[in-house]
C-alpha cells in the first residue's frame, strides 16, 4: 500500500506562483512514475505533468508547458509541482498519483492508469 499526501495549495492572484508537494509513504512499494492531475467541478481529472522516477524524464500538458515544472526528490519519495504565472484557468483540485510499473500498452495521461493517488489540494487563482 502507498499513501500520497499533497500540500501547498492556496488562494493566489493571477500571475503569482505556488509550489505543490506530494509525499509518498508505505511499507514497501516501487515507483515507475508520478504525475499531477487536476479536477474542476463536473469534469474529469485532466493530466498536468508526469515524471519518470529513475531517469527524470518529464512530460507536460500543453496548457501548462513553460509555466509549470515537475521535479522529484528520490531520497524523500516526494514529487513537486512548481507553478508560475498562474491563470484563473488553473483553478482546480490538484492530485498527485503514482504508477508502479511502466506505461507499456497504457495511456500515461489518464489518472485511472495510476495505482495510487492522494486526496488533493485546492488551488484557486483569482483575476
């Protein structure tokens, strides 16, 4: 079992920055990749960014490319999402997720293809 706990959300103005953190813990587990997703009322979880744990390779949604940066600290089992130049459209509940095995035959941008996810942290951007 794996527990994921997000933190760092809040209320900010357009143009401001936030850094989200997600710490993974459990008795024993392996990590192939971790990702960030976001959800607004009445919508599905949208892919934001993901990072391969061993290599550090990253992938971003077009809507956040150039503004957000995903990173990880292997020693702390923690993934981060640095969000700069925030826009009102970024308002959502942000979730981190962990996948244990590689993406072979799987769409890596769907949260349903991840093994664990956290409870989420609210990010609100006012204009």
